[in-house]
């Protein structure tokens, strides 16, 4: 099964912004703003003018996010 939207480099999958957006549940615009402002988001790489995300980096970023049982926990930890 070939997906033309996924680039493979040394068997490392590179995802575009839309694919990462769908994977982590954030809007494309939110990811774009995060890259510009330095807000927390998965690490990315630029290939020419294209932005790509390594699948392994996105998965590590997801794992690194704190888990909370309630929104009050988030407020208390700030």
C-alpha cells in the first residue's frame, strides 16, 4: 500500500502537517502557529520549504506529555 503523502528516508517515516494534525488531534493552524511561536508541539524538520515531522519524534513527543486526571490538576501544576 503506497501513500504518496508520506516520504520515507532511511526507513523513517516523515509526516506532513495534516497527518500530524490528524494523529494528535490539533488543528493544522495550531501546529503552524506553534512552530512560529515556539509553543509546545512535536519537533519538525524543514526540507526546502516543506515542513515534515519524523514519526518517531511525534510518538516521543506524545509520550513526553504529562497525563492528568482532571483540568484542576493542570491548573495546580502551573
